[in-house]
C-alpha cells in the first residue's frame, strides 16, 4: 500500500499496472475519488484513441483501483469516437439535480489531425460508467462573448478572415492577431481544443477551452443540466496561447493554471487570479518552484510536465492538488503523472513546489 505520492515515477494500480489515465481529472463522490483520463497504448499510435477513457477509484488518493473503461471508443468506423479519433483531456462532473455524471472532452475526428477542434459529450448514471456518447460540437454557435468588440462583429472583418481560413492552422503565429478568428467562427461555433470543467459553489458549471486556434481561452457557462452551452461566455488572455487550463476556487477567489502552446513539449506554466470566473483575470506568472531531478527540468519547463487539473482534497480546507502530465509521445502509455500540492503564499498568490515524494 502506498502512503505517499512519488511525482514522475511509475504509479501502479491495484493490479500492479502503471495507471493509464493521461490528461485526466479527479472528482470526489460519495466517499470515493474517481480519476478519469485518456487510455494510451504503446508507441506513437498511442497519441490517438484506441480504447477510450479509463477510470480508477480510490479512497486515499495514493492507491487506485482499476474500474475499467468508462467511455469506450466505438467499433463503428463512422462514429465520431471511432478508433484513430483523438479523445483528450476528458473531465467528469456530477450534476446533483439530474443525478448524472457528465463527461466533456476534446475530440478530433479520425484522419483530420487537429483540424476539427470539437468538444464531445458523454453521460452516465454511475461514476464508473458506462458513459453514453451523446454528441460533439463547436461551442456557442451564434453567440457573441460578453466582452465582444464592435470590430469583432464587423461583417467585413469576418469575411476577410473566412477567406483566409487555411492560413491559421499550424500553431502560434503573429498573423492571428491581424484577423478576426472569433468572428469567423461565430456561425459555426467556436474552436475548442484543450479543455477543463469547473463547478462553482452555486452549482453552475463552466467549460474552459482553448479557442481561436489556441490563441485565446474561452470560459463558457453550461446549461443547468451541464449538457450544453448557454451562449454566455468570455474571451480571456487574448493571444496568450494558453493550453491545459485548470480552475480552482479558494476563499471566494478563482485561481487558474495553464501551460503555453508547444504540443507535447514542456513550456513555462501560467497562473492567474480573478474575482469572477468569467473574468477579468489577472496573470500572476509562473507558479512552479524547484527542479525535477529525474530530468533536470526546472520551473521554466514545469518539471518537464504540463498541467492537467486541480482538485481539492475532500474535507481539507487548504489542500489543493495540481495534476500534471509528463508526456511520452513516442511511447504514449509510459506518460508519467506529477501531482503536487499548492501552497498559498499570500492572499492572492500561490506556488507549486517540486517534491520527490510527499503526503497529504
Ligand atoms: C498539447 C495539448 C495536449 C495534446 C498535444 C498534442 O499542447 O495540451 O492535450 O493536444 O498538444 O500535440
């Protein structure tokens, strides 16, 4: 039995198999934690979906029991979630009104690289599934963000951007700033890649997704049943190219971590604070401190990892755990997990310090 965390090392489940729940998230429900994540296979093929979303359960956060595949990929080659699609960063939240477990994830369609930029939805009655795939979409079609500008609504600027649509694929570039990517996706829905979910104290849930070719992050309110977007959203951190976002709340303030946008390679983490989840957000800088001796990577490379989620330990007021992934794109199944505690340094700020081993 484990009684501590060992960031970056192999993490064996109850069957002595390295946990297979990458880009994941943790929820607490009726006395147990559930960890959902991408099931990866060996080799670089493991970067596409071949199995589905894996779920584990635990009562102490150190020892995890394999609960199997919560959302299996579809055997139907015409399904959006077929083999060779991309299913990333699955997150599950519980809706106490409908008593359903609701999963959202980043979906890319088979054979289309990362061009589809969609979000997928699946629902279950039990935390371990089986989850039923419902649909995918680009969020908020026909809705402007609360902080839209008149320029973004200008039909000429929308048309000019639509005509250049192919120019924007391929990552970070300055040219995105000269075009109206938001406007170009107004009718069809906004692009949605790396994502997370957050449920506020009042039960309202939010979908946080890298949009506009990953240049700008959207934070969007979900409907009361968590099964759709309400059309209420904001653009945040424009042209800061943030991925892997996670939001948590402490003493009435909202906190945020994310990465930059460099694919599987590590980069410098970001953090931010806000009084309202829909913003405005104030950036706080890189929260990471220390060096991972396994790869000699320090705070400027997030210990060789990329953020994935933050959750609060049940019943422990100031105990929040930040989850990161060390990706192994050449052998995806070997990706490692880095879980570290969040330390609050003053009213508004926090740190995430490397630890070789630690316990709650
Ligand atoms: C990362 C992202 C991962 C995955 C990867 C693909 O930036 O956070 O979830 O999409 O790119 O290259």
